[in-house]
C-alpha cells in the first residue's frame, strides 16, 4: 500500500499538478486589480500551490510597509523608479535566470534598463505610456492633431479646445512631456531646459481645465473633457467605459511623435522570501506569451513579452500604444531617479507654475 502511495505521489509531482500542502503558498504584495482571478487559478493549478495576495495603492505605501519590517511576502511589483532605492536597502534578492527560461520572451526594447542593469533583480511585466487620450470625433472635427505634444502645450492648438483639457497633477510627468515637446531628453535636461519647460507650461496653463490624477478617466469617458495628459491604461479604461455606455464618440490614445515617458512595473522577489522557488515559477509563468496577454486584455497595458501579441484581443493587435512597433518603442523613455538637487529645482518650478495665472 505504501509503495502505491509513493508511486501516486511521484506521478502527481512529475505532472506538475501536485496537491498543495500547507506550506505551498506564494505570498504576493501587489497592485490592486492587476491580476485576474483566472490568471491566479491557472498558476495555482500549474504549480500545485496556493496564491495569497495583499494589495497596495502606490509605491510609497509599499515601500513604507516593507521598510517598517513587514514580513511574510515572497513577491512584490515595484515600479522602475523605486528599484534602485529598494536594492540599496537590500529589500530584493537577485534572480536566478536559470529558473526563468521564459526571460528570453521579453522584447529587447524592454530589457537591460538602467534602473536594473542585466535584469539582476527585476523583470518588466506591465508598461504604461504617459501620453494623450482624446475624444476622436471632437478632435477630428476641430482639426487638432493628438499625435504631437502641441495638443497640450501649443496655444494655437489649445485655443480650439480651451477648457476641455486636463493634465496630471504631477510635476515629473508634466515637465517630462514639456521637455519632449521642446525636443529635449528629460533624463539629460539642464537647468536652462527646465526653465524653458516651465515657461511652456505656464503659457499653456490658462487653456487647461484642471490638474487631475483621478477624475480625468470619468470626465473623458462621459465627454466632459476632450483631451487629457495621462496614462495609457486609464485611457483604455475610459474607452471601454464609453463603449459599454454606448456614447456617441470614441476615446483614442496615441503616442506623441516627440517621444513619451514609459512607466514600468516589474516583478521582483523580496530578500526575506520564504518561497523563492514558487516566486521564480510565477515569474516564468507570467513571461509565457499566452499568460502575459491576459494582462493586456484585462487592463490595456503595453506588454513587454514579445510572444504575447498573437493572444491579444483582435481590436488591440493594431493599437499603436498597446502593441507598438519596435521602432516606436525605441522613442519611449524610462525616467531615471532624480538627484536631491534636481528634485528641489523641479519642486520650486512646479510651485511657480501652480501659483501663476
């Protein structure tokens, strides 16, 4: 009888469908709503384990909890601009690339970034483009081109859409967009470049309706605004909401010719992980094209996995932001971490912008 039990256990293990034991649990600390229940169930079936998730709303909340000594998490999904801070604090452990064969599926444009040379600690998973979302019918009617940052910063274009434009309430995002508009690289901007960007923003501000980090999604979806500087995943959701509500317009989202900022959320294993083996399995699972595509179909994220696009929804396969060409992706910039001096300069100039009339 014992020999039969051992044989059955060996067979179940070899099939990858072993019954999860009390210790076979992957603890994930994640962005709220970023993984569908279907993805989690598929992985649980594959690994013969359970997945338990806790959620955070922003990187600062996640960092504060980990810095306070939170224990019990195996994986976390930090954005690119906090990776270096996390590695300096020794919060992450180096990845074993030998356990992640699907790493080869990540497109070259999204590998070997400066925030984590050699992908030593992280692997990209969800990409969001800071770009322009817009009411397709209104801008076509008015002859306004959303494919340039002029739609946000050029008074000649803004006169046609005055009071129907919002921008993010974020100094880093708005200054980066203004620098792109001026033909400057935000990662190499001098103080003179920053002053020029400040002046561009101040001249455009009277035409804007608001600085908005949250309400622009709904306002765009119901037609109260026509143009927004925001995040591509939010524009995807606004478009879905408008479609489901059968609005008499469509929400578009295109990259800007001058360049765009690319936000990268990554997968990483915490230094104190109890089950780094399961974490490596999860990372490899999410780098499979079919599995990765589920994220895009769920939230409209640009996908770093080159093998994912055949599994995208048909209407997303030709989307210029969600499924860009390699040439287009090369024009997108991941912002580096600012120095303390640069942060103070930007904060001072942002205050000048906000108080100006």
